[in-house]
């Protein structure tokens, strides 16, 4: 259950990050907010692309225990 929740959160963060990267910010405030949010993800130390196959492999491995 926690793994499913974590995968859902991961997918939401990844989707939001991708949409924000392509968003054209108008004005100083929106550009600053965009930059801060992108920096949070980029400086988090988490490689979003590398994490996806890891989570899938873990989900496949533990699915045997679900019965």
C-alpha cells in the first residue's frame, strides 16, 4: 500500500515537473516561482528518470507477496 502511494506521488511530481519545465512564465513573480520549484526538484538529488524503473522493479518483486 505504501509503495503504491509512493509511486503515485512520484508520478505526480514527475508530471508536474515536466509541465512546469515547458511553461512560459509571464512576469517576475511567476518566473521566480517557476525557477524555485524547478530548482527544488533538480537539487533534490533524486534522478526522476532513474527512479521510475527502480520503483517498477520493486513493485514487480513484492507483487508475489500480495497473494
